[in-house]
């Protein structure tokens, strides 16, 4: 799992509380959710996935109690 740092991804962190990751194509949404919650100690509200070419991206929306900005700061994205 690799965090994505683009202008759009940073804007989504700040405005919509969404983190973007490149994930293994074999993972389903439940597996991604469990891994994010375990790694960062947060609660996930929703996950959307996108398969583009040979890569799979996960858009992870965190619950309001857990600011995505805090996680992004810990990862060094912002």
C-alpha cells in the first residue's frame, strides 16, 4: 500500500477527508478497510476503488472524528 501525493489527492485530504492509496489489485474493499484501520488506528467510513491500467487505487474516506490531515502529516504527505 503506497500513498498517492498529487495536487488532487492533497485537495481531497483537505476538503473531503479522503486519503488515496495505490493498493494490490487482489485486495477487496473489506481487506483494504481492515488494513487501514489497523495501520493508522482510525475508522473508515467508505472506500471507493479504481482500476486504471495495471494499478488499483483506493479512495479511503475517514469518519469525521479522524482528520485525514493528521494521517497525511504522519506519512509526510503534507
